[in-house]
């Protein structure tokens, strides 16, 4: 063979071999990922389905997806239904615990579905709430900034970090910095806020070029930068799907991190995770929607609350739960009836405790409590809770003025950013659509149970009616007093005028 031809042929072979060697890792990596995800999905879908998902089991597991309103349900529903003796140790926002407490009936946590591996599956009912994914991303961003801004009372990041460490060592409560996902998101945002404040001081420039709070880079990390950061990519985006599937970076499953990273790397593999998440929603006792707040709350009271009342009443009368029975006329102690009150979570930036009265956020129900009573108590509680949260938010955001996050400001965010959020949360968007279908079916089933839509509407009104009726009575009373006062003043003036004329 001609030496030139021989050399050309050899070079061609070498080039072909090079392509194979360099292409194979990508191909093999995808094949490996596909196998990992498929095996995980198959084993997850293979798990046994409960006979009757509409029946409350012995243990209620509230899978709290961040920024969906779950904290309101905890304080205004669950702590009015369950005595402290029935609450699993550190069940709210406390991670990595062993729920082996006797008579443990309630578990509320930001842990993902993999927590079920530590629970008696056949005796556990799961409930959760989902939110529009775009709104949840906005809320996650805003809350990260809000909590991080509380630290700006300190002169520098070192001082803030040291103070946070001291507070956490002294308090028995649970800090925001202990809670997933805020234990990752808040320190990241805190460091960023201090860096931007320092840059403004060094440059001597305190003017803000933009009037868009989501794009004030001189003061706070822009929303666009936030959603494209690796931390947000791993924790925030598609967070609801990964949490329901049990695949967060806080998961108890050994293979969860590899599965999650494979899905994040190869978008088409996400469908396997989505199917698992949908099945788990199907198997839940209750699925609520943040956007359908009144309907969701009413349904929760009737689907979950009524069964808890019946269950606890039955166990107390049969002597099954002596601890709960002995506390039948007790409420939560003051320390338990409030959200945890450390400086990092529920205190105002000046260190004052948030004003949430124990009568509004705590106090377990009596054995003769009805669903209507529960809804009335919920209406009063949520009003107080929201006021306290608003005060805390306003106080915190003052430290990053003029940035001020509002619903109106959200409407000004560009379509480009909104579209990017949707693309980054494609799994959550699909899961949310599915949750809405489940919610509609639940609503229909509950209406059939009630027997009439009129009764359902009365229940809807009762959730807010107590507070509204009270203020209406006050307003009418004040108006009558003013009218009567004006009448007497006018009458006296007429009388005096008559005497003068005489």
C-alpha cells in the first residue's frame, strides 16, 4: 500500500478512535443516569397503595412545602386540634429527628417525602399544600431577602454571624437557620446583602438607578441573578416536585442526590420523577392549594379536622390515650402556643418578640369542639398571624429601602424573567396542574359528603365570619353612639336657643 494512503488511513482510524473516546463518557453518563432514575422510579411506584386514602390514620404527617402557607395551618388548625402531648418531638421545622415518642400523632416538617422511611407507613396519612410555582419562586426570593435583611442591624457580616451563633446556642427554639431550605438560602443572601452594602460605602454612591425592587443591584441581589444561581437551581427550582418525590438535598434516601442531579442534568428524565410525585399526591389524605385559600381551609377542616376530633374523642373515651385524656381541659402552655421566638426567626429586628397572642395561635380544642367551632377559631387566628407577619416584614424591608416587594411590583417584572422561571420549574408547573385536578375531585367528594352546597357555603363564611361579624357589630355600635350624641347635642342647643328667645 502507498505510504501516503497508509498514513491517511491511520490518521482516519486515530480520529475515529478519538471521537469514540470523547463521545462515550457523555453517552455512558446519560445511560447511567437513565438507569439510576428508572430504577428509583420503579421501586417508588411499586410501593403499596393504602386501601382507603380518605380515612385518617394514627399519625398525620404534614409535608410542609416552603412558602405555601403551611405555617398558618400549623398554628391555626393543627395546634388547635392536637395537644402538645400528641405532637412528635420537634415536629415543626426540626430536621433529622427520630419520631418514636409514645402516642405521637402529629408530624409537621419541611423534610421531604423520604421521611416516610422513618415512619410506620401503614399507619400514616400525609397531607400537603401546593402553590403556583412562579409565585412560590417570588416568595422564596422575597423571604430569603427579608430574613437576611434582619441581620443588617449589625455593623458587618462577622458580627452578624457571631450573634446568630450565640442566639442559637442560648435558645431552645428553632432558628430559621436550622430549617431547610432557609439554612442554605438565608446565609447566602445575608452574605450578599452585606457585600452590596460595603460596596456602596466604599464607592460613596447611595443612589439607586432602578425603581424596580426586583432589579436594584446596588441594594439587593436581582431576581434574575437569584434564579440563575447554582444554589437556587439545586434547592428552589422544581422544589415542590423534588420534595414530594423525596429527592431534595435534605433527603434520607441514599440514592436521592444522584437521581436529582441526573434529572437536573438531563431534562427529559424528569418525567419519571413527576410520575412518582403525582402518585404520592394521589395517595394523600388531603392536597390544598395556596391560591384557593378559603376553599382549601374549609376542606382541611372537614376532611382532616373532623376526623382528628372524632379520633381523639374516641381514643380518650376508650382510655387508649391517658396522656391526652388527662389534658382534655388544657391548652398549650404559653411557650408552645406561639411560633418559636428566637431573634433569627420570629422576632423583629430590634429584638422584640412578635406579638401573636396565645389565645389566637395556641390552645387545643375541647372534646365537644365541632368543625364549625374550629373554622371560627381559625378565622380569628389567621387574622392575628397575618398582622404579625406583615409588621415583621415591613420592619425588615426598611433596612434595604427603597427595595419593597409588593404584588404590584411583581406585575412589573419582565416577561423574559417570568418565562425563564417557568422553564426552570417545568416539573412544578406540571405537578401544580395535577394538584388542581386532585383538588377539584376532593371538593366534589366533600360536597357529596356534606349533601348540599349551601352547607359548604356556610362553612366558608364561618372561617372569616367571626372576626368580620365582631368588627361589624363594633362599627354599628360606634355609629349609633355618634348619632345619639349628635342628636342630644342638637336637642340641647335647640333648648338653649328657645330659652334665650323667651
